[in-house]
C-alpha cells in the first residue's frame, strides 16, 4: 500500500534479503503499551488520532477492514507519525461495506455486535470505528474503558455498561463526546469515519482540517510484476523463524535466550557475530518434525499433503505476511 499511515514491505529483487523486514519494522515501536500510568496529553492524542483516522479511511477506501485496531498495532515512526500494522485478521470486501459474522481481534477492543448471540451480520466499518474509540480512550486514560479478568464478564460490560470517564486526567467535553459517539453500542447510529474527520475536537473547531478523501486516497492497482516480486525464495525455514522471532523482540539479540543469561552476557558483543552464532544454534535446537508442522500450519495445509523439509529444496513464502504470522503452538 502507498498510504503513509500504513506500514508496507517494499519490493526487492534479491531473493535472500531477509533484512528487508527489519529495515521496515525496526524503526517503529508501538505508540503505547496498555495499561500505562503515562497516558498522552489531549493534544498529543489528537495528533496521533488524526493519523489513525486517515489510515482507516484509506483502508476502507481500499475495501479492507482491519478488525484489530489497538495501540500495540499502531507503530510510531521516527517522523512522529503513527502507522497502522498487523493485518492478520483483516477482511477484504466488495461493495460499500463488509458484512461480517465471525469474531476476531482483541477481546477488550471488540464491539458489542461482534460478541452478540443474535447471529446477525454486522458492519465492518462500524467495527473499526468502535476499536478506534477504545484506542482513543486508552490514549488519554492509559487503560481500556471495559476491563475484566473473566471473558464473559468483559463481554457483558462491553454490551451493557456505559462509558465512564475518570475525574483525572481531565479532558474536554468535545473529546468525551466523540469517544461516546464512537462507543455507541448501536452500530447503525455509531459515528462514521467521514463524520469523525469533521468533528470539532479532531479539527480544533476547523483550525486544523483533515484532507479530503480524494486528496489522499487512490485505488491501488497491483501489476503482475509486483506480484512476482512479492514472492521470495527462502532456502532455510530456520532462518525465517529466527528473523521472525527477532522482529517480535525488536532486537538483534538471541530471541530464545533466557533473561538471566541475557543479563549476564556482555552487551559489547558485535551484532553480526551474534547472528552467525545464533542461527546454527537454532537449527540444532528445533526438530525437523516441528519445523515441518509449523510450515504447514502457516500455509494452511494438512499434515499429510506435503513432503518433509528434507525433500524441499526451496520454501516460497509471502514476505509481506511474514511479520504477521502467528507461531505454531508446538513451536512456542
């Protein structure tokens, strides 16, 4: 995607350039870890939320529902702008909106209609708006508005409990109003993204307007050459798993090393040496059987439908999807 509010992996021609993922993701960090006792000021929350609104508008324009908007999936770049990441549960749709019926995403950020027992389909766009409302609440209070350690109790609060605003920190009435409208339990009357863009709180009563949709949204057309370049040949699945684990840790250190040993080790060890040492250790420590199961898990294949890795000369993976794959349970 070309939107500056979403993170993309650039096309490369070299087949073994695993570091391209690190180049894309390492300059970013989650905009906030929830819960936190250091929430944003109202103005800082407004600036970050502007990026989110424009990013979601762009995704909806491309007919994509994110389905898992939350602070940990919003990456803050060195330029101070927020980019939307992790499309692991996203949905593509045709027409004006997605009509969803399945549950996906993070429980505390799920909309009431997504956890309803009615069995009715629901709007994908309204679903993203609800999660945006929860996220904005987190920005200014450092916690979610609906919290419970038991999932059924959490669902009950989401469906029935009104939003409550703590006395501290104090926020403006305009901010409270836009949060309440985003957390409208009725998706049909919930505020929409175009309406959020015009809200007085977000635009500072018109002093800081957001660009029109046609000014920052264009239809993405994918060519055959781009599709061809998006597929990379990886000669070693252990190398893929290593890079993926390092990306999750956001560190070039050994991702499988226990914390105690990490603290004992000198921090002066050169990164390249650590890379060359860790890779063979990983290859030795992970069994071929588990690697094979993990590959088939990610490719959506039945265990009996593919040959063993010993019979495979090359493994073709979609590099764009690699950072968002969930590890196979047996590899945890």
